[in-house]
């Protein structure tokens, strides 16, 4: 029997609904395996701006820091996207959380489900054997670099900076994940024009010496964007910088046929954060329509991270079995269509 | 009868072979429509490094500057990609050419051919109605910004800078192209985190006031990478920065089923450059295997740019007709398989 404190930041839009299903599943696991999970809820994103003016209130951050793991729903609201003058944005809460908690690695597994092959935009033969993991650097690069204006606001700049330390830790994680999977690592960069990319290549070559059991190759980002569509099955683990990872992980996420299926983890030195990759889908909020699978599989990643591998496996098997029965939310175009809660119930009962 | 001086930089790998077919087609057009095209050949890329040590020799640049248009084959050789210590690279020739000639706009049309629908990695229903143009800024942004090392080489940086002038001219071109097509313009950026993107949005909103007949929308680059795979038919013209354009235009280029089909133009204030989008394919060089269509359609873009619209139309119709007959090079998996030269002959004769 183990005790774990889990911070729950369910956020905006459909965030609270899918999070509720993940908690439902975690509770079944706790019962079945005799654990004690304590959940503490806190606001983040647009909801937090409305309540406190701050997308990441200090209490929320403090709670995260003293928790064993952090479950995150979704953030964002169109009210802010369409307001160019908004000084405070929900996304700032997420960026600050990543930085403050040192969540420097974002892991995004993408695999095709045979029973959902029809959903993929790609032809079925291209999806065969797709099983990859994108390891994206999450707290460095151009999204966090110095930025500003010059010439009375008529010139803008953003700086992409990477240090040896930042690159080493994420590339090491890439090698480690590759070793635990099919033993293949692809570094994606733009070393033919970018200096930061050349440093990534240099360091990766150095680390390759201690990781000779992993097959390493290099690919330019423009080519990688093509290869993800042409032949995604060629990839095992991709490691890349923050911006390239942002673009490529989103591109790869549509291959499986629904964003509602894909989990992610953001990890670093201490507490990890687990989050479905989909957004807050404000138009669908409160209607029991959102797919809870991405959230539930994020809970499985959370269990893995706490060292509860058997429990994580039980969740994944249950999801697979339930999908195999042809049930699901509308996005899956299933034989038997369920709402968010009923779908979550089915997965929880199948454990 | 008009006279035009065309600089021909056929470059590396299959560059010379596909260029020869484009010139073959241009000669038929010259005969038929009574023009006089003068071709002057000059080295660029790996070939130029071997001959002169410089990927863009001064004579080549001078020739380009005094020509009416520039036809470009392909550059690049794996010898340089695999040598991290190489100080001189073929790509530098291309980057310098863009900068020196002021080729600030890269135009990449992508359309599906009904008779080649089987080649696309996407399901046929997703390819229906795909007909888009990516307008990529080509001489600014992070590929050209200040870059270097600090801390004894252990920190690297690249700077993305955009000025009002650079953004205005390319966004204006985006509006203009959209007006000549289906009247829809999408600005792709990352305005939720990048300051340069915010300046792009600001200026695009300003220009929208003078372009009210064009429907404008904004999309984050991560979402755009998804939408290009999920529903590429939604796009008419996309305008975006150098790096985002590099990634998205390559991603969109695979949708049609073969890189061997797609042309491009790089234009600016004076001389324009016309180039197939595919690379130098060194393994295929000298074997009469490369698809000449991308080069031939680039020649059609060149004709358009010289104001010879009827001539350009004749080339495009001839390509369509020949593809419709089920002939082609190996990449098209055709009923009747031809070599580069024989395929070029068929297209030239069909004019
Ligand atoms: C909201 C945004 C800043 C964020 C990012 O790009 O990092 C998001 O797109 C993501 O990928 O988690
Ligand atoms: C060779 C390279 C520098 C170039 C670029 O990215 O600009 C190429 O990828 C292209 O897209 O023309």
C-alpha cells in the first residue's frame, strides 16, 4: 500500500470532464491494488485568470511543488486568442508551470489502433507498425529565449538559445527511452543552417559513444515533416528541440485518427505532469461529448512514473479491450456511441 | 517575338538531367510562339565547390544578376552532410543566391492530380479539392539572423528577426496571390509565444483593411501542421515566415504523391528563380530515372513570370495530358514506364 498526493489542475473547457474520468480510473486502480491517492484540485488557465487574474496562481504552483505528481486537463479559451491586446493569457500559466517545475522533457507516444485504422487520414498500409515516441525539449529554445521589439516597435526578435546542459539531459533521455523500446533514435534538427542545431548534433554524437547499443540517425526538420506523413513506421524515438517538437508532435498526433486518444507526460527532475494532448475544446464543454481516453492513458503514464508499472499496464489493457469492443465517443465513429462518462465507466469496469 | 536571357544553374545530382528536359520544353515553346531564349550555364553547389572552392562563384552571381530569369536544378551532396567539419557547404550557395538577388518570396503550389490519387499517402477523400499555394518568406528570419557560440562553445544561439518592411512585402504578395486564386489567405504563426509572430499578425491585420475582398484567417503553426494532414483542401494561400514555410511546404509537398511533380518559384524585386522542389538525389544521378515534371512545371512558372501566360498554359496542359495517358517515370508507378528523357520528349511533343 502506497500513498500518493496528486495535484489536479483540470483547467478550461472539457478539461474538468476528461479529468474526472481519469480520476475515476485511478480510483479503481487504488481500490484494486490497495493504494491511497489523495487528490487536491487547483485552478490554472482561463479559469484561474477569471478567479485571480493570474493564469498560474502562487497557491497552485506551491501545491504542484509539494505533490508526487500532477494531472493536467486542458487550457485555453478563444476569448484570449482573439484579443491581441490581452496581456495575460492562459498559455502563460502552462509555460510558467513547465519552467518552474523544471519539466524539460515532453514525451508523446503515438501508436495506431488496428480497430480504429479507418479513422486515420493516412492509408492503412502507411499506418501499419506505427509506434513512436516524440521526446520534445520543453523549457528552452525560442519559446523561452529573449524576445522584444526595436525601432519603435517595427522590428521584432526572438532568440533561440541552447546550452550544453539543456541538450545533454534531453538527448540522454532520448537514448534511454530508445533503449527501452526498439533501440532507434532520430535527432531532428536544421544543422545545415542553425548554430543551435549544430550544437545539438555535436553533443548527440558525443553521447552516442556511450550509447552504442542504440542506432542513431540525423534528420533535417523539413525532411522529418515529410517522413512523418510518408512513412511514420520508420520512427522509434525522435528527440528534438522545443519548437520542432511542438510542430512534429502535433503533426504526428493526427495520424492515429483522433486527438482524443493520445496522452503525454512532461517530466524533469522531480514531479511529473500528465496531460491529454488535446486542447480545451470550449465548444464541446459541458456536453458529455469529449473522449476521455487521452486523459485515462495520461493517468497510465502517471502510474508508470510513480513506479506502478503493473497498474499502468492494467489501465492500458482495459482501454485496448474497450476500444476493441467497438464502443467510444463520437470522434471514434464507433459501433456503439457513448458519452464521456459512460465511456469512462466502461473502461473503469473493464479493469 | 521576344528575347530573353535565361541563366541555367543545373547544380548537382539529377539537377542537370531534369534541367535538360525543362530546356527541351522551353525550346519547343520558343519555336512555336516565336521567342528567342538564350541560355547561359553556370556552376553552383557541390559542383561549384569542386571547381572553384565556392558554392556560388562570383561569375555565377554576376550572370544571374544580368539575366531575365534563372532556372535552377538541384544542389547538395551527402559528402557534405556527413562532414560536420565542412566549412563550405553547397546550401550556402543557395542561401547566398536568395539573399543577393533579393528573392524574398518562395511560392510553392500543391495540387493533387486525379489520375495519380493512388500515390498520395492520404486517403483519396482527404485529397479531394486540394489546391493550395504556400508563400514562404525566404530571406529573413532565423535562417539568416545573427548566430554563434558563447561559453567556450557550450552555448549556441540563433536569432529570428523580422522588420516591418520584410513582413509587409511578403504579406502583400500573399493577399495578391489569394485574390488571383480563391480569395482566402491564412497567416501561419506562433503568436501565442513569439514576438516576431505578433508583429506578423499586427501588420497582416493592418493590410487586411486594404484587402477586404480576401478572407483572412490566422492559424498557429502546430495546428497548421495537423490541418495539412487532416484537411488540406481547406487552404487556398498560406503566408508564413521562412522556417515555418520551410517545414510546412515540405510537409504539403508529399501530399501529391511524388516530389517529382512539384515546381517552385523564388521571386523578389527583379530576376526570378525557378526550381523543382525535389533535391539532388545523388543515388539516382546519371541513370535517366528522375521525374522531369517538377522541372518542366518550374519552366511554366518561369514563363508566367516573363509575362508569357499563354505559353505557360500550353506547358501545363501538355503535362496534364501526358500524365493522363498513364505514362511517367518510376516514382509515378505508371502504366507505361519511361526514362527521364523519353518522358520529357512525350511532354515536349504534346505541346
Ligand atoms: C500553448 C503553447 C504555448 C504550447 C506550446 O507550443 O508549447 C502548446 O502548443 C503545446 O504544444 O503544449
Ligand atoms: C538547403 C536549405 C538551407 C533550404 C532551406 O531550408 O531554406 C532548403 O531546405 C529549402 O527549403 O530550400
